[in-house]
């Protein structure tokens, strides 16, 4: 084993990039490479970058610089890799640069600079591949790229147009993950609602049974696997309404991650986003009538070019009425290449930050009020960790990393990755406290 070639991996960015990293690591292990947990033990380091907003670009360039300083043999991939000239200008001595979702190009670069070991053993990896998430949950990427041209976003220029994975392939991966012990599948893409649009909702097959390549059918099939299924990045198309009854039936989690981005019609039009606040409020009311337990998460942009104080107030008024369960808000970032950068009347940075603070303060009040309504209820939770104070878990209303937690007193006897019933006894702006039933 002393001659085994070792590769380190740094994975930055969103869950979609994390899935790319998992595929790369699985391929490396299949070919006989070992994975190094540190720079010192690595013969080469891969950095999977993010390039969505300026802060992500800075973080990626810093990570590349650290890898160069600590190891010196670095291959760069990911979204920032699509802007290879920027990477090369900052770090001219990197070995190679590839764009996102580029498994074959990454492997070619690895082979060129660290030829693969002889006689690779395919049984070095489990059927579900190498994963970077805990054993009990996994991200299931159903497509790559995006057909929309939102003016604040450069994802299509980095990852291309929509490319849906065959539904049979997606469902086979999901079944393999569940057999390996995964208790929660988090469905991700750039636009989950658009799944199958590019292939005209082509019919695929699951165990010989025909299934359309479409979000509703995919959700129904995943719901038959007996695990939590959580939908992320759901663009507000009309057919989103079709998955709400599946949530009410318990087939998939009553959780909808749907980035509305704003509420003012003029700003939405400048963003090239659909909808207006009145229609969205009507749909939210309809969803809650069908599935009263639904948790809705969304993200918003404050300080978009030209946004007036009155238009921002309209967004705050929308939040008051919509009472969303989880909200993220970001100041508009003039990322290089975004069409919105050319719009007039840029909002000063201090105004952007002040608006973000006001929005999040309002949302904290809404969240605190909604979470207090769960006191006295018994919730099914998925245990994340055990510490000296008890157990930490997530409810069906909370996605990993981005939403709240449930702290369980006396939960030392629970097991990580297992479900438990918890009586909720307290809450704050973000989290819940409970006792084992």
C-alpha cells in the first residue's frame, strides 16, 4: 500500500457541487486512488470551486491559494473553473482547470499528472459510491444546468442549459442509496420543477414499469421508497401544485423550497422572474388548504438595482402576509457577467445591508411565532448527533445545514441516523427543544 497514490479533495459551494465531488471521489476510488484527509499526505489536490457570487469567488480563490501553498500540485474544477482565465491569473501554476460537472475532464487531468494505479479494484467502493454527507441522508441530483436567464444569475453560463437525467437512472440511484441506509433523500437541481422539459417528459422505466420524466411522477416514485423525500429549488411553475397532495398523503415531506426572490412586479420583471405577490399569496393559501402542515422555505434578494424603499416595503408586507417558515435574504451581488449589472440606479451597499437586516429581523419574529405553535406537539425527528447535553435532530420541516434543529434533553440513548418521536416543550426564533416520547 506504500505505493498507493493519494488525492486530497476540497469541495466548496452548493449541494449540486457536493454531488459532483462525490462522483469524482467515487471514480478515483474505483480506479485505485486513495483519498487523503490532509495536504501533507496528498500527491495531488482537487479543488471543486463555486463562482456564483463575489464572496464565493473570493473563497474559491483563497482555497486554491491555500492548496497551492500547502501542497503545490492542484487541479481546479467547478463553477469558477468555467472562468479559467481568472483562476490562471490568480494562480498560474495550477496543474489544470476544468468547468463544472466535468467528471471525464477531471479524470483526464488526474491521469495526466498522477497516472492511475495498476490493476484498479472496482470493489474498493460501495455500490452507492463515495459520499460527503452523513450516512443517513444524501443529495439526489436529478438534472444539470438551467434554461432560465434570470438577470442576477450566471449559472447557465457556468453549467449550461437544462439536462435532465433519465428517470430510470435517478430512481435506481435512489434505491441504491436507500438500501445503503439512507433515511432522507434531498432532491436537488438548478430548477427541480423543470425536470424533463428538455426531453419533452420522455417516458422512462422503473423495474419495467413506464414512468414519465417529470417532477410529479418522480416525487411519487421516490415516495414509495419509505424514506423522507425533500424537494429543493422548486421554481414556481403551475404544476408545482400537483405535488402538494403527495405531501398531504405523506408520500413526500411537507416541505417546499421555492425561491421567490422578490414580491414587487417591477423588480420581478427586471429579474426575469415569474409571478407577483397576489398570485403567490393565493397559491400559498391554496397549498395550506390542501396540506395545512406544509413548511415553505424561500430566498429573497434585497437591494436589486433600482429597488426603491417602497418596493422593498412591498416585500416586507408580502412576508408579513405569507408567513413563510424559513427565509434567507441576500444583498444583491454584482457578480461578473450578470445582466442585471447593466441596470441603472444601483443601490448603495450600506442600504442593501440595512434592508437585509430589516427583512431578517421581521422574519425572525414570524419564525419565532410559528415555531411557538409547535409547542405541545409530538414530532418525528431524524437524529443528527449525540453530545453530552443529549441529542440534536431535525424535524420534517428542516433541511440539513440551512434550517433549524431540535434539541432533545435526555436523548443520549438515541442513535444517529435513526428516527425518534419527540414532544416539543420550547422554541426560539430558529430551533425547537423537546423530550423523547
